[in-house]
C-alpha cells in the first residue's frame, strides 16, 4: 500500500533493528489492536462471553504507542485504563468488533488480533428478560448461530500488511495453531496455553508463516508485547 500520505518518520522514537539486524530510524506505523472478550446477549441482562482480561492487547497497544506509532485499540468490555496516546474504540459483540476492525484497518499497517471473540451468539436476542417460570422445565435450550470470524475476514484483504493472530489452546496446540494461521491467512500466530488467562505473565510460542518458530518462555505480557511490536517494525516495507 502507498505510504505517501503517512506522517514523516518519528524521529524521537528510539531505533529498532530491522530484519537484518541493522538499526534504522523508526517509521511511524498505524497499528490496530483488538483486546478483551465479546459479549453476545441473550436478553438485556444476560450474555455469552469468553474469559479474557484484555491485558495482552492492552500491553501491545501501550508498547506500540510508547514507540510513537498511531494505535487504534478495539476493545470488548474490560476493566483496564486506556494506555496513553491510544485511540480506543469500545465494542460489545463480535459483529460490532468486525465493523470496528474493518474500519480501523483501512489504511493501517498492522493488525494484532488479541481479542477473545465469541464463536457463537444466540439466534435471538430477547427484548425483555428471559423468565425462569415457577414449576417450569428443568432444562432449556438456546439456539446459537455462528459469529463472523473477524480475523479471517479482515486478513482476506490485508495485502502485504502484517496480521498477527492469537491461539489459546489446551493440549497439543502447536499443530492447531499452525493450521489456524494457514486457514485464516495470517503472518504469525501467538500460541498461548490456558495459564495465560487473567494472568500478567504468559509463556508463548510465536509461529510464523515463513516457517519460523520462537519459544518465548514465561514473560510478562509487556515483554511479550515488545517482541510482537518488533515484528511490525521489521516487516518488509512495500
Ligand atoms: N477470532 C476472530 N473471530 C472469531 C473467532 C476468533 O477474529 N469469530 C480470532 C481471535 O481473535 C484469535 C484467532 O482468531 O486471534 C484464533 O481464535 P480461536 O478462538 O483460537 O480460533 P477459532 O477459529 O475460534 O477456533 P476454536 O475452534 O479453537 O475456538
């Protein structure tokens, strides 16, 4: 994509090594990050959601902003302060997130999709409260329909821009994470195990479509964020 309209190189930011290890002035990037869970409402007071603190996405947004990049953070409901300099867009459902990410990614250079998007939503959202009737049945069914895959949808039109997904897996996750990366058309996938949930630290494996694989043992999410922002900074310019 064309870089002509972009602001000049951000001179006050420090210098990062490029892919060949050379230091060069850092160019200001436009970075989109997603964080937190989505909520899929059953009725006005109940919803389906995923476990997610939002910390990983917020750490990436904070790190990218600290380095002088322009950051849009699309966040589900979380209890975290907006990092300095970051433009935050609050959303609830997966469908809201899709719209917000598509808009923010227009003209952006990089996407980090750290949100825990709900795969399913109730087929109907009741306008009034769902009443558990006295003496009624002991079971009930909620019909679910598939949500859009935000990452796969946006990655389809990414062109040469870098897109990083996350996979939280239990058991032998590496094969599954790699196949998600290929299926969704990602450049990298960050594989976490469930111990990362609600934690300030996370051990991760960074898997690249180019065949690279980097194990990042137990790191603070801020440290992991540094490695991840380096990826966008060293991504080949087009
Ligand atoms: N993701 C997304 N939209 C969805 C589901 C997932 O954008 N509807 C993104 C997540 O933000 C994450 C990546 O896809 O970056 C992998 O998410 P994950 O839930 O592990 O993948 P799924 O395709 O939902 O597979 P699974 O069946 O394991 O839940």
